[in-house]
């Protein structure tokens, strides 16, 4: 997201999402196209306005158009705001990853199923 300032002459980024698509279990009967959200960031003063949700929804809609079947991400176990945002969008906690971060903190792997797996 960009915000225009000073009569629309300048703009700056106030939010961003980094994601990718990849094959999960390539070459097997269980092969799926999996989306991965690596990072979501919104400037502190703009949080709570729904920008993060809009960025995630935009990414998911793009992944759906590319025949993605599931989306995964990791969120710090203490990041209540991020966990709430993703769970409100339908993600579920798949597993707890102990000592996932360099600071020793735990993460939750969150997953969103977009299509039923056959």
C-alpha cells in the first residue's frame, strides 16, 4: 500500500506483503500448489485499519487465480495481533514450532486450505 501525501505529489509505502507459490510434494500423487506468506508489515500508525487484512486477501486472491490449494505461514506465538488477523481470515494453527526464531521464541505454523485435497 502507498499513501499519498502533500496533495498527491509524494507517496510512501505504508504496508507490504511478501509471498510466493511453490509445489509441495512435487512429483507425487499428493503434489499441491502451496502459497507461502513470508512477511506482512504495516506501519504502526496505520495498524488496525484493515490494511493488513486487505494485503493478505489480495495475496490469497492472486494465489487462487494461480490454482493454489493451500497457504501457509509462521507467526510468532506471542504476536496476538497477527494470530488474530490470520485466524479471522480462516487460517488455523497447524503446529507449534519450538525455538523457531533466533531469539528462541516459538512460532505457530498457520494453514489455510483453499481447495479440498483429493
